[in-house]
């Protein structure tokens, strides 16, 4: 199932009630979404909660809410995260130690009930599984730099022969380890009407995260023969 940034409009529902909405999502340099920041609002004022994406199941797209297999007390007792949302490897590791390392498929196995990580003594689990992730978590996470979707939106997108536009959406695939698979770019040359283009992540050549520039393997001239989308809502249905 593909999801756009409209996913941030969904409520997060614990086993005993709603806890808030998704405020932002964080992905690594391989464009795999790893965490969601939840704005807990009145339920847990003054506190942001970091949740790994692998605990989101199921997602009720039509009803606009996401279920997690944890109750409010379990989420309330999860490791605190910095208010500035600069998540260090230790911050990430603490959250993953608490909720389980299922997102790192080469390093963890999950139980059939989606509970946190079981490493070696669970019946029916092959004991030849790789080393328990938290033993080398800092090494894993130090190479897993997190990027904010909110900060990535509005990046300038450049082709070989000029600027195409700005990123206005990221589309991720739940069935592909929550990998961001497409960029939605709004044409910045025509400000009188909406013109959107989609690009595969594989078309990206380089990203300047500091200057907020992204370069893709395409040409502005080539867009002359392409019909743009005029409504972002049409994009997901065209890819399904």
C-alpha cells in the first residue's frame, strides 16, 4: 500500500484510545522511513513521542487512523526524545530497544503477535539468527542518518538543464519496508495552476541536504511532452 504525506492527518490509536496525530516522519539516506513523531496534544501535553513505523498495524486508510499494539501507559513510558527533534543514535537506539528492532530485518525477528524483539529463546525461531541488534546498535545507527519529511518538503529539484520545481510530497510503500519510492514535484515555472510531476527515487543523482537542492536524471526540455497531474489526489490512484 502506498501512502503520501496525507498519512500525517491520521490519528494514532493505542489499544485503549487515541493518543494524537503523526506530526512528522523520519527516513534515512536510503529513503527508508523509520520513525514517526506523534503530537500527543491534550493526552500527553508538552511531550513528543517517537514511534518506529513497524508497530503501525493495521492502517485504516479510509477511516484515517492507525492502530498500534501498545496501550497508553506503555507509550507514555517510552523513552523521551529531544524537543528539537534532533535524534541521536542513542535516542533512536533507546526507542528501538523499547519497541523492538523488527525494522532491521537482517538483525531481528518478530513474534507472530508483532511483539518486541525475541532473539534466541522463542520456540520455533531459528537460533542461527544474526547477532542481537542492541549489542552493536551504535554502529548500525551511526550510519543511519535521519532526515525529516517536513524539512525535505520544498527542496528545489533540478534536472540536467535547469530547475523543475519543488518537492511537495513523498510517497512511501508499506509493502517495501516503508521505503519512499516516489517524489512529487510541483512545477515552479507556472504559478497560475497546479502542475505536478512524479519521479522515482532511483532517478535521484545527488542531494545537497544543507542547501536544500536535489538533482535528478531528467531534463526540463523532456517535460514538454509529458502531461502533468493537476491534482495531487490523483497521483496515488495512478500508481496503485
